[in-house]
C-alpha cells in the first residue's frame, strides 16, 4: 500500500495541494513516503491484528509542508509565543489507508462512532481539548467534495482525544 500515482494516498495528498485548494505545499504528494509508524487512532488494530505495512499505509505531512490556506479548513498555529507571524508549527497531518474497514470508538464511552478504511487526521500534539482548535471550520469546504470522490462515499469528521 505505497503511494503511487492513481493510488488512494497519492490522490489524497494531491487533493490537498491541487491548484484550487493549495492546502499542502507544491510537491508534497510526490515527496511524502509511507512510514512504518502508524496513527494512534489505529494503534490497537495494527498491533492486535499484527498488520504489516502491506496491509496499511501511514503518511505524515509535517507543518512545513502545509500552506496558510489550510486555515480555511482547520486551525493552524503560525504565530510565536507573543503573537508574531512565524512558520506553521501545528498541525501535523496524518493520512492512514487500511486494507479493511475498522470501527472507530469513542474513548469516553467505548461506543462505535463510525467505521472507516481511511482517515485524514489533524494532530495537535498535546493541545488540550479546545473548541477553536478541534473543529472543522467549513463543512462546505471544496475538499469534502474531492474526498467523497476519492473514497466513493460520504465523509464525516470527529474529534478523537487521547
């Protein structure tokens, strides 16, 4: 499950950086490589099922690969500790594609809140739960239409805290 032109992970990263949206820096789709690491969201599945990296693909997009236009979709931290403009330091964007569907559970209740085989996660490291940070700013953002075309189904979002 490596990123290749026409593959799901390539198409996902390419959608974020296309001419209209420009959420990822130019060249990100071509540069990003699958890692042997994995998203904490899928840690239990990958470890419990002993999945190898032919059964999932994990890609980490670092803050320097983002553009300030991502601000239209999610919170970005691009100021220093006194509010001066600086490089983007958060979020990290994690893309995971699985070879199977997997239930996503609420960590508070244990209840299944959805099932998925792919996720695009905006990671804010140890930032405490915050309504301004942990939300999608525009549910009608053009990216959702592109994601629906890539996945072939509806796309939802939620907040997962660890």
